[in-house]
């Protein structure tokens, strides 16, 4: 038995029938063709599958697709437009916040979701939020620098941290 589900993904409407136990991550990748959402641990620990659902960051490997019925979903593919990268993506490039790139989409979605509606973010908050995702290559320092730079450009952090 399949369950009907309708959601908006990166500005595009999708209607489909899904298996009750199929995760949102699998539907996004396999049925919608958005492969930027990565699957790492499939237990909600690594954060590679982090996306934004109804303005909340979620681990898409822990959410069933039918739970996203009538939701607005954003993945890393929705960050940039077709002309240029999102400022956060540019900050990751300029501050060497990625190496192999596997975890990058999860960090991008985590940071953009966690800090988009905030007026001010401290260094401790940046570190605390980003510590929930795992990276095996970068040592986190450059990821934190990239997010800090983006927040500086967005004027959400004190300029003294530049």
C-alpha cells in the first residue's frame, strides 16, 4: 500500500505515492532526482542529510516521506540560483570549508536554516550548532570560518570576529 504525498521541493511541486517506510532522503534522491542531499550514517548522527522542512532543519534520513505531506522543503540545490552560488556557498569555497565535499551540503543547510532568521549569532553558537554535524576531512576550523564570514557579510555577527 502506498501513501499519497504532496510537497514543494526547492520551489517545485511534487505529488507522488510513497511506501510508508520510505525516508524523505530516499524520496528526494531517488524519486525527485535531487542528489545533493547525502546519506551517511542513516541514523541521524552525521548530518549529511540535513535539509530544511517548513523552516526547520531536519535529518531527512530520520523522516518518513509521508510526514512531509504539504511541506515546503529546501535542499542544497535550492540555495543558489542558476546564475551564481549562494553567499554561504561562496564563503565555503573562499575559506576552504570543504575537502571531499560529502558533508558539505549538510553543513550548508544546517547553517542556512539555523541562522537565517537570527539578528545576531555568537561564535559559541556557531560552534555549538555546527558540532551536530560530522566531517572527517576538514577539522571544522575552516567550516566555522566560512559560516562566520557569511554571517559577517549578513551583519549577524560582530565585526570584531573578522
